[in-house]
C-alpha cells in the first residue's frame, strides 16, 4: 500500500511533524531502523512506518528479512520468559490475594463511574436563576 500511495500520499495518512521524523529516520538508517521497531510491543503505532517504508522505496527484501529477524527475536524472548516464569505467574494469578485486589479495583471503578455520571448530570442540567426558591420549613 505504501508503494501505491507514494511519498506524497503519506501526507494524507500522517501528520506533517510525524512524517518528517519518519522520513528522516528512514533516510538515515533505512530498513534496519524500521524493522527494529517491530521489537516494540503494542500499542506502538507500527503501521505508519510500514507505509513509509513502501512509499519511500525501502528495498523490500532487506525490510522483510530484518523485520522477520526482529520478530523472531521479540517472540523468542517472550517465549523464553513464558517458559521460565509462566508457572509462577499462573500461580500468582490464582492467588486469593490477587482475586481480592481485583474485586476491590472493580468496586472502586464502579463507585467512581457512578460519581462521574452524577457529576456530569449535575453539570448538564441548566440552573434556572429566575425559578422561585422554595421556603424551607
């Protein structure tokens, strides 16, 4: 898609400031810089860099080779961490302490949500200054 839209087409998809940074990075280090970004886990916005690689005519074979190597490294590290710490993490997730902590967070979130809704309603209801004030007994 990046090849199809071309360098001028990138301006429709990316803000100018961000596009300038991406162009600079690609021109300095090319495919290696872009593919190494695949090491960063989500929610990092990786799509603009892939589009830019196509639009700025980075060699596809270099990009995809580096991209594949970086992904193998990233997921290999994640897999080794899962093998090493997976059982302990699962035990921790099943612990009564964590269950109670999650329940407490849910209660706090529900109370804060209710308070936020009440506050929004109070702020959106117009106050009539000309309305008669009721006498208090």
